[in-house]
């Protein structure tokens, strides 16, 4: 079991960045699976701040079709930035429950405010490296990592991405299996370290995570984990925003997060894209909760 710590939970019921509705219910799905009492049962001190306010699509303007709802998403992310930064200043671990992956532009902004040397481990079926000029859909949940890497400085105003960004060598992606052409070009140009699902097949998830951490070389307590449930195969995690077949198994997902926990490097974590409407009897919400427990120290023995 890992060191006991203070964990501060916040939900971000945001689905404006996604093409399909339903991920706004994700925070409730994870709480319904017993997240907070189960964290406390591991010995952690847990405070749940509830949910940030997130407008529904019917109440706001869509804006540019190349970056739908970007201004409204930015407003939610500005509040999340403040929340995450405050948790880190209190020496707590922020645990952000999504919501779609666009929220990462807020969580990462808050992390960088307090931990300028932060490293990012991104587990996802997708690259989330599109910009308004390369997106095939206009959905901004496919853009947060590009924004954090300084590739779309005019997007998501008020989060200071035009003044500072994450260096490409401080990011590692794991489990990727669906990339758009613009994302492929950006990965090659920036030299981003990507472990595709084929790498997982060849090397095994344990070696992949170890290689990712070796590449990132995070200073103590400076790793941000961004976990999109669609990295798991939809056979095991059917309730996600953008499912892609051929993902990692439940056991591989647990081993990945157990390995992160054993590293002792984790500073902050977001778990996103749990779509309760597409789920079956909260299987994906339950899995997300189980995986969070693995990331903070739960083991078989």
C-alpha cells in the first residue's frame, strides 16, 4: 500500500467538448460506485468539493464549428484551474472526475501554476492533439493536449497557454490506437513519446509504463495522470464517449495504475469520459472507481 495522503475530489460534469451527450453524468457514476468511502477505507484523508458548475449545450452558444463551445469550456476550465491549484497548495492530491477530456486544459493549467516541472502521463485511445485547423469534428475534447503543448495558443482564453506550455518531452501517451492525420503529423514534428496499443501488445503494459516514466523522469511528486476510460477496450468499458475497439484489458489497466502508484510520483489525476448513458449497470463507472483505487495504492495483498 502506498503512503497515506490527502485527496481532494472535484467533479466536472462537462459534456460540451464531446460529440455525444452523457459524460456529464460521469462524476455521479464514480461516486455512486463508492469512490469516497473506498478511498477512506484505504486510509486516505478525503474531501469531496462536489461539482463545478457546467452549462448544458442548450443554454449556451456553440460558437465556431471548428471549436464547438470552446468559450464556455474555457470558463469552466478557468474555475477548475483555481480549484486544482488550491489543492496542490494545500499539499493535497487533486482528483478530478469528468466529464469530457476538454477539462484537462483547466486541470493542467492549475498543475503548471504550482508544479512548473510537471510531467504528464496520458492514457487514452486517442491523441487529443487536434487543433481548430486539423480537427475533423470540431469537438474540443480532441484538443486539450495540443493546447497544453502550445499548439493552439488562441484557444481557451484566460488559461495562459499563450505564455507557457508543457514541453513535448514532458508528455508520454499510452494505449493510443486512433489518430487523425493532423495528430500524426504533430507527433512526428514535436517528437512526442507515444506508446501505441501495438507497443503494449509487444512489450506488455508493465514495461510500457516503466519506459514512459523513464522517459518523463518526473521530479518527486510532479506526475499528472490523465486517464481516459476509452483506453480500455469497450468490451470491458462500454460506457465511454468515443469507444475504439482493441484496447487494453481490465487487468492491464489495473497493472498500469498499480505501477504508477508504486513509483510514488503521482501528484494529480483526472479520470474522464465515463458516459453513464451508454453504460450497462454502471460497469464503466465501477471500473473507473476501481482503477482510481489502484492508482492511489490499493493492491491485491
